[in-house]
């Protein structure tokens, strides 16, 4: 069941509506999450348990107009992750190489 949020304590629904008139916020009881809808289609499932200013920031960040910026951030995080994995593998190889050298000298 979807419960439409029109009025809330911090006026988050109306502030999000200012971003785009098509936006509507619902609380989906099956998901136990707040969701953002536009033109009858779900746009976002907010990753927060409460409806607060983070929802506004999340709405701005996930807008289609910001897709290039989002992809760039994801690419940077993936690159950093991959560098960490590469360094970890290099450390493991060096440790194994050192171990085998020590064993060979015996």
C-alpha cells in the first residue's frame, strides 16, 4: 500500500515539490520506505528511515540532470576500490615470494 505524504513535520514533501512539480512522496508499507514518484513512475527509494533534509539532498543528487556527475563519482570510487584491490594482491604476491625465498634458503 502506498500512503501519499502531503504534509510532514519539516515540509519535506512541499520542498521536494518545489524542485519539480511532478514529484510526489509516498510511504510504501511493503518496503517500509519513503519513495519519490513522478508521472506515475517510481523515481527513487530513499535510503533513509525518516523523511528529513537528506531526502531533499538525495533528490537533487539523483536527478537526471546530474547523471554525468553521478557516473563520474561512481567511476572514481570504483577506481579507488580497484587500486586498493591491486595493492592488496601485490602485497600477497610479495609475501608469498618472500616466504618461498626463505624456505628455499633452508
